[in-house]
C-alpha cells in the first residue's frame, strides 16, 4: 500500500498564495494523499480550499484545523457540504477547539466548555451531512424545527478528524470521529498512544481499520544552509505552542516527560519568541519531528508508519518547483 503523504499551508497565513497553489497542483499530480489548510487569525481556510479544489483532481482536501467556536455547526456543514460538492467528494473536516487566546481575544467568543462544544458540533455536523432533519437537544444547542440542508450532500459522510489531547477528548474522538490529528507526541511514545486510541475505537463498536491517524510533528526536507533555519523554525513552532497557545499543549509535553524543558521555554518566552525557540533542546526537537535530507526523512516516515500512523505530514524547503516534485516522489517511493 502506498504511503499517504500530506502537505499543508503555513498555518499563520503568511505564505505566498500562488506559490502554495502551484505546489498543491504538483502534489496532486505525483500522488500525495491530502493537503491541509489551518485557520488561525490569517486567511480563512474555506476560500483557499475552494481554489485548491478548482486546481486539482484527486488530492483530498482537509482543514487542519478549523475551530468549532467561530462558526455554528450548521455553518460548518454548509461550508463542507458545498466544498465536497465542488471537489467531487474530497473533503475532510478537521476540527479542534484551538486555544483560549484565539477564541476569546480574536473571535470574542467564550471558550468554555470546550469538550461539550466539540462533541455537539460533530454530532450536529454529521446529522446535516447525512441530510437528516435537524432535531437536536444538547447542553449548548437546542434545535427543534427539523431543518435540512437545501441541497443533498454528495455523500452521507464527510470524514471528521479531530485534534484532541486529553483522555476525555480522546474518548469523544474514538466514539464520533473518523480520524485523529494528534500533536506534540514524541516518536518513541507514538505507538502506545495510537494503540490505546484504536482500542477505544474498537470498544465503541467501530472499525479501527477505517479510522485514520495522522503522524504528529512531521518531516521537513532541508539540506545545506536551509537545514539550520528549518530546525530553528521547528523549534519556534514548539516554543509558540508552549508559550502562546494556552496550557493544553504544555501539559501534553509535560505528560511525556518534558517538565523541565517546558518550564525553561516558558521562562524564555517572557523575553522573546526567539529566545524561547533557542531554549528548545535539540533532543526534544528530534523526538517531536525530523529535519534532514530525504534519507533521514524517509527513515522517520517509516518509524511513524511502524507506530501505526496512516497519514504523514511532509514539508520541503526549496524554491525550485521541479525539485519539490522530485522530492515528493522520492518520499512516496
């Protein structure tokens, strides 16, 4: 079975849009499985995914992630059902709660209670995609008039992949979702985490083989002078999640033994983001992801697959579009 590779747009929305779209077109042509676009406080993901859908033929299109606060469940269903129609049934709904800073201080919406919100959004979303009359009574949403979408979705299931961390949220993922978007899990702990979640999927009476798991961290192909810059960028992402994105990601890393490292990065963040990135130890960075040449990245992809991951995020640092396509082919081989 061919390895499922995934590419993504810069989640901060600072990328060159046309260049990114050109790369997606190449990825589509060489056989990459999926492209993922995140949404934070930059460009919205749905407009970009519309462009991607129009320029590609087979690659799957996912949100990685869109938060479940800034839009209603019905609005999310409208977005995804429309894009699924435009793309010929290629959408994946990547949902998450994001963090308190984004939700309360950018969107102006109360963050609590996050797990209840996530569960009810997924349940309502799936009802609408199944084209069922919307009658739902939860703790947050009370919908009793039986609305349905005014057009029939092209398929009764748009897969939902959830970005979740804590045990209660993982239980919701196993019971309701079709995939898992984990984050901040060291490679040596990945197998046990995936095994535990698939066991919950089985306990919920669902097929664990049909449940897709993403590899956290991912790989970045970078050589020469680009390599140290890519390593620092990777460290910067880790530092940002520790220092800026609330307590959840820091707690996740502490759970895996990075207590001292998290404390050091938090303290450095008070000085600057650059200082925080520099405070991320190399050993920690290597356990969370790989930056290197094609051979090193293929080795990491093999380790992720051996741990049970199905979808593998890759990034390639190059300005040469031909080299980009060739490197993707090498990673796919």
